[in-house]
């Protein structure tokens, strides 16, 4: 049995602390930089319904029919904050960015 999940997309924006502070102030009311922000495109109920609809359409469609992927949302990561956190945690910057990406995805 092969279960195929609908395709999904998200965007990731890497910014400096000043831009992250602006995003955090505007969208969360917190006037300081943070490490990662997530902006979901849909709430979880909408996402579940769209996922089920796409699955049904793919099951009943002819091969090679193109269906648009689900857009999950946006993730914003502050590189300077990630670098500071990586240094404190004693691991590499790429590992910290990866951790922040996973953290951001979980909030979508």
C-alpha cells in the first residue's frame, strides 16, 4: 500500500536583527528581535480539509494531472540571533538554523 501525501510549500526568509525586531513589533507587539517567527497561511482545520480534498482529487484524477501544492506559510529567521545562540550552545550555525527551521515548521 502506497500512501501519497499532498505536496506542500513554505517560504523561509533570513533577516538581520533590525528587520526581525520590526516583524516582532508589528505582528506580536514585542519590540525586540527574536530567533524565529512563523506565519501560518491557514489554520489547522482548513489545512486538514484542503489536504483531504487534494487526496480525493488525486485518487480520481488521470495520471500526470498537476495539482497546486498546499502553501503552509512563512518562516522568518534572524541570522545574527541564530549565530549568537549557536555560540552559546556550542554547535555550528547551520545546526542552529536547522533547529530554528524545524521549530518554525512546527508552528505552521
